[in-house]
C-alpha cells in the first residue's frame, strides 16, 4: 500500500466503464495526482435507478452519446490510500460525496464560481462542477481521485452497510430542508413505497423527529408498506384524497407513477401547502395546475446534495433506532465485483429484478 511519505505524482486506475447500453469494459488510466485531492479505494457501493437508466439505455440517445463511455455508480464508500491531509490519514473509512463543486475542483474561491457556490441559491446546484457517474467516471474504479472536501470520515459506530446508504439519505435530508420550517407541527405525507420513499420517510422521522401520528406514507403494495412501522400507511387505491389534508407532501415515485402521485398530492394538499418533487421521470408530467393556483401551492424541486447533508446523515446513522430502520433496505448477501463481467451481471440482474432492497456491490480489487 502506498503511504503518505511515498506519495507518487501519478497512479493507475482500473475503471469498469459502460461503453454502450449493456456493454461494460475494463480500462486502465494513468492519473496525475493533483494538489488538494486524495485517492480512495472504493470498497462498497449501491446501485441507483440512475445507474440502471444508463446501463439499460433508458436515457435519451443524445445524452448517452454525450456521456458514454463512463464508469457508473455514485453511492459508495471506501478507504483513503493516498493523502497529504492531516485530517484524512491513509486507511480512513470515508463516504464519497459525488457532487463536486466547481470552485473545489478548480481550487479557487466560492465567490468566483457560480450563484450556488456564492450562496445565492442552494449549494447543490453548482453548474460548473461535476457529478460522479453522470458525465464523469464514477465509483466503479479501483482508484478514485477526488477533492478532500468531497469525502467525509465515517464515525466508528456507523457500519459500512449503513454508511453506504448515506448518499440516498443525503438527497432526502436536502429535500426536507426546503420545507423544514413547516415540519414541526403539520401533517406530512410521502408518496412512494419504494427505496426513495422509505428513505425519505425514515429521514423525516429520525432526523426531523416527525412522530408516527403526523407522518403518512401512501403506496400501492401492502407488503412494501408493512415495512414503514414508524409511519401511518395508506393504499392509494383505497384513499379519498379530497377528504383529508396535509401541509407538506413529498413525491418519491418518479417514472410512470409521477403523474398520479403528484396529482393525488395536490388533491391532498392544504391551502398554502408545499409539494416537494423528488421522483425522476424521463417524460414530461401533466399536473393539475388549476388546483395549484387555487390552493396557492408551492412546488419545490430537489435533486442531489452536498457535503453538509452527508455530515448530518452520518450523525443520524449513529442512532441504533435509525440503523434498525435503514437495515430493512439491506439485502441478505452482497454482490462481489472483481471485473467487468461481474459488474455487468450485477447490473443486468438488478435491472431485470428490481426489488425493494438495495443491491450492494462489494469490490474485490486484485
């Protein structure tokens, strides 16, 4: 292992790169080590629906042509193997923050970057940086160079299999910050019984202390809803949305279900309420603008996160109750990844059999 007192000027990285839909090849690059950056060896990662959309060719063909070839994966943890930072010694377990701001990337000041970095809008919307696994090689590589500001040490009492969920959780805590002033005394609803809905509801309960009696989750599958023991649950097909109200609604469905979830949320919404949109859809989604206007509803779009969200989530994850809640998303077994064939098989299996639990990739770099 390379140590701090023998730091090289460059290093080799093996990338498992998506060349075209369903085709992954291994390549090797020589990367020059830059000042202010550290090198991580990814150890455990999680597959996101965004990864599956790239792998399965479900994105717009122009986007695929622009972004491929590319190593996928943006949810992951690893260990520091090259570092000059006194706060990040070699061997430190870290969470990888995939959203890299432009000023951090270029080693300039935040004021020189963009409105997000200057604090004029939320800092997760920098348009001069990059996002791992989305136009920039992601975590599916054995050596990842990243600015030291974009890794967060994992507390000793947070296990790896929980820490690897921090990116997904960080997106939820960022979305909740948009409406945090309304969460302390209003009914809050979450639409979606998949992993994003589960994580969002868990973050609302554990990080924002919303009790079960004020947190309602709407879904379509009773077996999935049974896991939400910390919230009230309702089946969308049985519920009269015009007979109740919520002040804050989180839409966590995406895809083909976005239209119904958003419009059911609008039906449920109290006057002056807030609708937070988190689900991703490749198509435009028609919504009931008449009631948005009539009720004075505010729509919030929320995507991605930044370092502060990871720091807060890792603190939440120190709670045994939060660990117990998040553990329900973990599979019985990890999928070992040593080469491109392993990675391709894992992606194909996850794409064909999208389950409620996350697919965890355990990297075995030789």
